[in-house]
DNA sequence: CTATTATGTTTGGCAAGTTAACAAATTAGC
DNA sequence: GCTAATTTGTTAACTTGCCAAACATAATAG
């Protein structure tokens, strides 16, 4: 199906993506940026206005010096032209984020997910949240798709293979969702979604190759190449947490020892800081803040704990840098309050230990915060429908 | 530039790729496969015939039972419509392969590259080979581009960072080539090229995600996603040889210890088999054959050597499988005669040790042989000009 | 020998972008 | 304040390339 309608499809997405990334622009400027004529842009904008996806904006009177010539009329994405719901299924909690057509969050919500709850309960909560949102006339008819993230192995067809933290296994979550929700549902690993959320909300960050690490209850990862997630054959790619970084160590949920995930997560941090092992649910969410304070106060035990965690993380990042030659490594997740000192500690040795000649990647921290997975999931749904990428030329 | 000419560009590449992959086909069949009308295909074929890229073929009288209806006239790529030269710069040797428009090798050649020779000498040999080929009227005007492979780190802009085996370093090879050769030259790491050659000559092998390992003098790798190489930010991606698979080990060319490359290569095999370390140039190319014979004869030392090498390789493949969730792992390179027993030994443990739930990749051996890098380099040039991929929709 | 079926070509139509001309809205200069 | 210059946005005529439909062609089936 490579005919004129493909050209229109491509140009439409190029136009919408430009407006999302650069903000409102007049037709003439759009024409220049997309290498189209003003005439073509006029036609496309007319069409998009009729479909309520873009709108004219009154001239912003921002005191900017105007150039000579007739001033342009800004065209902007119509924020409420479409909405996307992102859902994070987490440990004891579900988080929801609603994005508008500009991919900005317009609503967030957190609800408890009882420990031991199954998929039915989670789907019920999604249904309820969707109904609640739709009772608001603003969102009643514009929610187009849902993205759901889970903390573990999930195939791209929506089949959950294993979520050790939730004790969910072999579960056709996609099918179950499709049966109960009247919108397209996409299921994704939480780290993949968080990574995508980061590059989608920082467009300049997504060019090239980005390796993302999410350090929290576990340690997950994602790799993004030219704004596209590396999913692997079945959507299980970038299982960075199971990279082997030591000959021995605590038993991992995967059954092996030495996995990065067993050395780099909140529970491990607790272990390093207190020399006592604890069970998962006893690790407080406030742990990173507490350790950060002790660290700032020069506490020796906290310093040693960070040093130990950093050493394993470093070991993993060396391999990842050699394998992916990334432009940037982004670290996010619940460990956020401690990421600055960790990154400071890692940058130097990383530059030394990667293969000589391999350029040092930028080390960045994702500061989106606790809704990063939900926002990322919604961003993926947004991207699916409106972003310029992944147009299949083969069929 | 997304207008009707883009549609034609896409459809032309779809048509040429279909002919390359499936062989000669009549217009009606092409129309069905490309979802175009017979009328459109007629027009495109007329155009391509005029440009000498395709030609009509007399009906093959292969005794096949004919269907009812008017028989179609096969359209085939005109083999001599274009040629691409691939060059491998190796240790002591340069190999050349010329591909025609069907991406089949029509000429191969090996010449000595004196030990210690610099880039100037190598470029001189390329010039000479190109001149020799052009003295044949068949190739005089049809060679369109050159691909050159080097055994080590090279940036996508053609700057050679480090080739430890050749002692070449910090060398603007791309610029030097452009100055002396009147054709587009692309420089690529040898394992990347070999991987690409494998999937380009086995089209069904390139769908999805393929992890390629080249085991020879060194151990290099490449990852291919949907027929495209994962290059990384600077073209240095997939440095699989420097994946760390042990806490200690022989000193690697990268300055660290524990790299996969130091355990999995010809010299290491020699070491395992003889318990003596030797210098690189003393490792005979025939070593794999010799060991294979001893192995077949049940020789205990050879068996142990293969077991040792396999154990390190396995360790690397576990991480790679978890990281990339590949459809297939392909192993090639000078170790070829030993790859069958090695793969036999690895398959079982690999399935056990990857993350539970991660599908087991197919384990395949690339049997292209000694010209795999040269053929792959030429294939990359062919792909650049004629394959349906990497059409940039952003500009 | 005729009916059927499939291929390949021709003709006319449509979609979407381009070119070129023009009206509209602003600044610059006198 | 008026005119020239400049830039935006629209309109109409043109071009490209695919589609739809009709037709000529070449085979098989009975």
C-alpha cells in the first residue's frame, strides 16, 4: 500500500510530531521545517482542523520583536483532541496518568493494589479509573488507547510470562484486558515504558542510542535506538537486570546467582547499609531519602553502601557501553534521591574501563518521578497513533 | 521530500528487493506480492528495463505443471546492471569479492598484505584490484560502490580508532580512500559486515533479531534488528568480544582481563589444546581442522579444549540472549570446522541458563566461508543503493 | 473449436504535492 | 501618513504516480 495516501499519512505524522516537539508554529514555518510548500501545509491543516486535532492560536503577544512581513498564525495541537491513559501495575500500588494530544500529563492518580491481588482485581481498577475519567465531559469521548506496564517479563502479544514481585505467571493479560476494556490496550515492561517516557518528553534525548536503567525494587532496563525501543524477538529484550556481574551472589528470581539485579536495587542498598538482609516488603520507599541524608552528613556506612552498589552498577555499565555504544545512559527509578552521588562516583571509572576509543556516553538522570512508568505507557500509546516512526514500508 | 516521487522510490526498492529475494517473477505475481496493480508494475518495469536494472526472461521450461491462463513473462534483475566490490583488510591478507545486482559473488580474489603494511599499501592494493576488474568490459562501468572491512574499532565516519591486530590506530581511512578511489566507500567492522552478509544471502534469516558472533583470530560480533545493523552512536556498537565473562584471564588488547575475546579465539583454542601459550602469528589457520580431526577421533585433549572454549562462549551467549531476546544466534568465522561440535555442546546449557520464560534462540552456523567479510561488505553497499530499508522519513 | 482463465497493456480518473500568481498583513523609509 | 518591501496564507493550473476498468493476448479444458 505505497500510494498517495501513504505520502499523506507520513506528512501528517511529520506535521503533528513537529508541533508536539517544537510547540505551535505558523504554516509557513511548518512548510520550511517539513520541506513542503505552504500550499500543501494549508491543505493538511484544514483537514486536521476539521478533525479537531489542531487549532489556530491567537498571536502570542510575548513582546518578541517581530520580523518584517505579514505575521503568521500559530498552529497548535488541540490538547483535548485525544487522550491516552497509562497504567502502572506496581507492588501494592497502581498509578494512572492521562496524557493529552500534546503528550502532557493532565491527570494522575494512585490507588492501592492489595498484596496478592490477581489480574482480575487490577483490571477492575483500570475499568473503574477509565469510567471515572469518562464521567468528566472533557475526557468522555477522547481517550483513544491504554498502555499498561508490568514489573517483569511480558511478551509483545500481551502474555505475561513472569512477574516474580507480584507472583503473577503465565497470564494472558492482553486477552483479559481486551475482553473488558473497549479501547486498544498495549502491555509493556515497566522499564521499557519508563525509558520511552523519558525520551518522549525530552525529544532531544531520544536521538541516537539511549541505554536506560530503572533502579528500584528491581533493576530493569531498556535500549532505545532512534526513538524506537529495542524489543527483541518476543518483546523480552534488554533484560539488563540479569546481566551477570559477579561469579556469585544472592539468589536471583531467575534462579541464577551473580545477576546485576541482585546487587543493584533498594533491598540490596538496605543490605549494604545495615549488613542485614530483609524481605522485600520491609524496604521502605523512604530508604533512598534516608540514605541520601546520611550520605550528605558524611556517614561512613552510607558512603560504603553507595560505593558497593556503585561498583556493581559500574561493572554492568561497562559491558552495556561496550555492547551498545550509546550516546547516553539514563538512570531512573525509585533510587532517584541517590542517583546524583552514584553517577558522580561512576562516571570516572566508566570512562577508564570501557574499550579504549569507545566514546564516553553522557550520564543522565531521569527526574520524571514516580509516574514515569504510567506516563511512559501512555506516551507509547500516543506514539503508536501520532508519532512519525515505524511506518511499515514492507506490506 | 515526502511526495509522489517517494512513493515511486519505495515501490521501486520493494520491487527490486522482491526480485532479489524470491528470484524472477512475472509482473502479475509482483503486483500481488507488492499489493500494487498490474498496471503500476508494468509502468515500473518499463522504467527499470530502460535503466538496464531488470530484464525479461524467456519462460523457464522446467517441466513444471502450468496453471490455466496466459503464462506470465518472468522479470529478473539484470545481473550485470550493477556491481559492488567488497574488501576485507585482514591479517596478512586482503580478500576481494565482487557482487552483481542479484547480490551473488561473481569474482573473488585474495592477495597478500605484508605484515606491518600501512593504510597506503592497502589502499594501493584496492586501487589495483579495482583497475584490474575494470579492465574487464563486463565490469568496466558498472561498479557502483565499495565496502571495506577492518578487524577492529572503526567509526561510522570511516575513522579507524584501533586495529590491534594490524597495529593501525587513529587513521582517517575513509578520507584516505575517498581521496584515491572514485567510488563511494563505506568502512565497516569485519564482524558487522560478516553478519550482514549472512542475513543478506539468507533473507529468511534476517527477519527479527539476530545476534552474530565471528570467532577467528579474535571474537567480534554484531546484532541485526529487522535487517538493520545495530551500529550504536558512532558505529562502534556490539563490541561483543569485550563482554566480561570472567573475573580474571589473559590480558586483552583493550587493557582489561576477563573479556570474552581472550577465551574464545584460535589462539585460546591452541592454548587449551596444548597447554602452551603462543603468539598470534604462530596459530595456524589449519588449527580448527586439526582439532576437528582429533575430536572426531575421540582425542581427550581436544575434547577438553572444546569444552573449555565452549564454557566461556556459553557464558557470553547467556548474557547476550537475555539482553537481546534474539530469534537466532549465528556463529561464523575461521573456527568454522569446529562450530558444529561447539554448538552441540552449548545448546542444552544455554536453554537452561537464560532467564526462565525467555524463548530459546535458534543456533545457526554461518557457512559462507573465508570470503564472508568481503561478501558482507559488498552486500552492505548493495543494500545501501538497492534494498528496501532505511528510507529516511524525517527529512 | 469454443469457453475459461490469467497475463499484460491502455485509457481515464483521482489524490496529493508543486509551481506560480495574488491577496493580506505587517515593517521600513521618506 | 503613504508607499515600498517583505512575508504569510490561499487559489488555480500542472505533474506524478497509483488505481479501476476495459481490452487484447495466450494459454488450458472439454
